[in-house]
C-alpha cells in the first residue's frame, strides 16, 4: 500500500523488505509509537502510524501526529479511513494529547477534503528537507 500511488511508487521499494522490517522493530520498541493495521478477511487493507510527542508549547501539552495513512485501493470509500482516523483521535485523547496533527502531500486534494470532513483544518504550511 505504501507504493500503490504515484508518490509512493517513486520513494518505496517493496521488493526489499529489510528496511521496513528494521523500521518496524524501531517503531515496536518505542512506547510513543502506535502502528495500526486494519484487516478484512485476513488481508491487510489499511494502516496508520500514531506518534505521541511530548512538548513544551501549549503549557507543556503533548500532541499526536498521524502519519502513513494508507487504505488499500479496494477498500477506499468503505468508511475504513474514517474508522482509522477516529481511532487515532480517540487514542490521542486517551494518551492525554491536547492536539492531533497530520500532514498530507500538497497534490493529494481528495485526502485534504477527507481530513477536512473529519474536522481537521489546514492551518499551517509545512516544509521538508530530504537528508538522504
């Protein structure tokens, strides 16, 4: 699912599972990381990563970051994305986070509409700098 769209196809290498296994081990060892996998009929159809980030701003509040949201093409439009994001918001609240944030590539206009329907606001401009 990471490589099944034009963006992912250029940056992922699903034929080499080693870096993904190493990343999973790091995520699994960190109590502030939650990697969620949705299955239907024994098949993975969705995933997201939720990270709790302690902070100083907002009076020392923690925030949650939602990353790597992927829904299998066959499951899009089924409500699964809404279920995953709702779970992430609820879990962030259970962990005492004061804010949930996420980023979405500027070209993913449909994803932006989806997040706005769920109550997210496009409030910031994001920047990236590749290091490798």
